[in-house]
């Protein structure tokens, strides 16, 4: 992990320390991702509902779509596959859900707690092909910090 991301991951651990509730932790982690990553226009969480779909959670950026069905869009696909996704060109992704028309590339990391996806961490960029392996590694680390807490 790059030095910047390793430092931010340490900050993420410190931020959730002592807080067992997911909502404030997601809010602070979204803010941390937002201030850490450059060239992004949206960063935040969708939580998995009891029905298995996605519901908008804490985020930074423009207002976004509230519900995403299981298996739909980039987020619903990452949920269904239970794996991180990188979409270098959102216009080329079948079923991509456009919330901010400025978004050109996107990455999603699932938050897996006790073997179940409980949320996804979604980040958009106005730049095509913005996200590489080191970005994904950072977002997976943040997702894991949330998942393994408390
Ligand atoms: N583009 C996402 C929807 C969420 S927004 O990017 C904030 C998707 O296709 O799932």
C-alpha cells in the first residue's frame, strides 16, 4: 500500500475505535476516503437491506439514488459477486446506474462481515480509468476495518 493509503488506513482504524455503531463509522470512513483520494466525485456506502437489496448510506458527494436492486448496477453486481469491482469506463458497463453524470469510472469494495456482505463501499471518479490496484487495496482495507469492528 502507498504511504498515503497506509496512513489513511491507520486513521480509519483510529476513527472507528470505541464506536460499535455502523452508521457513524460509515459516515466518518466515507469522509476519510473523500479527503484521502484525489480526482473523485463520490464516495460512500450502500447498506444491504433485510430483503438483500442496497440502500443509500453515509456518503460524500452529490445526492445519489436511494435503492439499488441486488445484481443491478456496479454496486449490485459487486454485492452479488461478493467481490471488489473496478469499472474503468462506466458507459461501457451494462446496467450502470448514473447518479452523477460526471462519473466516468468507478470502483466498489464489498464489506463482508461473518461471511455476509453487509454493505458496499462505492467510489466514483470523473476521470476514465482512475482506479488501480493500490486504490482497490485501500478501499478493501477500509471495508475490512468497518466489517471487523467492533
Ligand atoms: N453507479 C452506481 C450507483 C451508485 S452511484 O455511483 C453513487 C452503480 O451503478 O451501482
